[in-house]
């Protein structure tokens, strides 16, 4: 071969290698991780940036909330900066790379929220681990079952897990807590109801869990939008009636399990229907909603080191708006009166204290008033589970965690027990779950920011307590 031919061959190899290198660079995918600091928690945030030859694809995730990644709507990239929006979630992200391009210093904005966010380049995309979440194939039957509620334009959907298609089994209906939730009561990427259903169905107990009204429907429907705890008790009763006719369910051994507000819902339904065989309350309240909310605010705000004057104003604001709610004032009247109250209370503070108050910002006042004066909240603040539990004579298990900062066990278990005694209930168990939080995870502080960080979805101790109670009750 001539020297010219050898040179040509070497040049071709170099060109090919160069093209491969450019192509690899053009298709580089990088993963990023950071934690968004919020007042009561921190949320893991992930980015996946895929640089192709002709385009760059950016996906953002919140792995403690969902496994789904969200595509950006618009983006602008330079050598040292990154800007994008996700219109469907009202997110605006503005970031700047450091000199080595392994850190992004950014501002994360979503609606009224704006926080600094630092993202670090990682070898792999961060994912939350949920070792208790069951994976198929299952040693039991899953059956999709739906029902209707009179006067509600919504098709309720749920999952019934059966030990098998042979015979008839005791069954427990799972009722979710406050807020619009799916049948798994999915929160922070945990699926506690799915874990409970899996555990019990492996032990020979059928479980029915269903999506809240409006989960897969029109949440602008006024009947759904204005629903209250009392309405949700009607939904639970409809689920009970549907299950009574199932060929694999023993109609005399159907009970209800409610978590948080779900416990209040289950208590209402059970108090009105003697055919419901048993009641299980997980982190349920035993007092008026306003008292629960005040205690919850005091504990959480002090734990996050909010100034005492700010804590006091928050609690005073709750008490003040409740006075107006008790009098059934209109939204307009409440807004007008509360804004006057805020101005008066802020004037009592020093200039430095006013700067530390969340209510100095008019937008925060509006948000507070709107949240507290919704139809559901008005009802929740006034409703007292005690009034229903005094009519419950069915076997009852009430469990509250000693680390729970949302429903404090020392304020809620005593009135639950007092009500059951007044009902002359001869078969109840009151259980303090030592070291467990509101989700019944074994926890360190019980604060909300732990929920997503703890891999455990629900403590085996609690699962055993539930299974043993149902087993003993339905023999």
C-alpha cells in the first residue's frame, strides 16, 4: 500500500472516530437530584436531560409523590444556563451551571411558591424505594368492582382482593383520609391501602378499596365539589351494600377501616348501620375538627421553629375564622371580617415581627381564608366524631401513633374510648402505637418531611394488629 493510501485510511479512521464521539456527545443523557425545601417538608426533585443531535429532551420528576416524569413545555438552553416551564403544573425553572457543569443552582417557581433549588449530577436517576409495595403475580384474586350513589353523577371504581374464588370470606372496606385520593391512598409514592389489602388477602381476608368520589370524574360538578364528610359516609355505605351481594363475601362479616378523616367517615357509617360487623380506626380523630387543626398547627409550626408570635397568630386566626363559620357567615362576609382582623393583629406587632408573619402578605391571607371556608372544611371543623361513636356497639379497634403530629394521640384516643364506653361497647381495643407517625410508619420525629424518606409504607406491627382483630372478630 502507498503512503498516500495509508494516510487516507488513517484519516478515514480518525473521521469515523470523530463522528462516533460527536454522536455519543449528542446523545448524552444526564441525571440530576436535589431537594426542594418547603415549610414542613422537603421534596426530592429529579431532572433527566437527554441531549440528542437535533434536540434536547428535559423531564422533571418528584419521585416521593409519583413515578411519573413530566415533559417541559418550553425551554431555553445556553452553555451555562437552563430555563424551562411545565405549563400543566405552573412550574418555571431557572438554573445556572457551575464551572464544572456538575451542579445547577436554580430557582423553582410553582404558583405562589418560589424556592432556591440546588441539583447535583448523579450517575443514575434517583428513585424512591418502597419495598413493601406488592408486585404481581399475586397469590389471590383481584377483581374490579364499581358502584353508584344515588344523586351523585359519578361511577365509583375499586378493587376487591379475594383469597380465592372458592368459599366466602370476611371483608373489610378501606376508607381514605382527607383530600381527593385514589383507592391505594397513595401519598409520597407510598400505597398503604394496597399494602394492607395484599397483607390481609394473603391471610384469608377479603379487602375492598375504592377511589374517592371525583377521582376519575368531573371534579367541577357542584355535588362533588361541595361534598362533605357526611357525604363520604354515604359512599362507604353504598360500597357496603354492593359487597353484601357478592358470592364470595360473607355478608355478616363485613367491616370498615378508615384512616384519619376516613376513620370519622367509617364511624358515621357504622353508627347508622348495625349490619356493619366491625370498625377499625387508624389515626382517627375523637374531637371536633377545629381542635384537631389547632393542635396540629401548634405542634408542626413549633417543630419547624416558627417564631412564637407567628404560631400564636396562626392559632388565633384559626379560632377567629371558626367563630364566623359557626355563625354560617358567607364567604364574602368571612373574607371581609378576617382581613380587618388581620390588619388589627398585625398592627400589634413590631416591625420585625410583622416581617416574620406569614399573614403580612395579602395573598397568604386569601389562601388561608379560602382553604378554611370551603364547604368540606366548614363541615370538618364543626363535626364531632364523639357524637357518632356513642352509638357504635360493634367491635372496634382504635390505633393512633405516638409520633403522629397531625392527629395527636393524647388528645384523640381518650375521647374515642370515652364515647365507646358511653355506647356500652363491650368489645373495643385502644392501642397506642409507640414510635409510629400518622401513616403508621416507624419513625424518628413523626414530622411530615419523614413520610417520603422512610422506605417502610406501614409497620408490620400495625398490619398484625389489624389482621388479629379481624380474625378474632369474625370467627
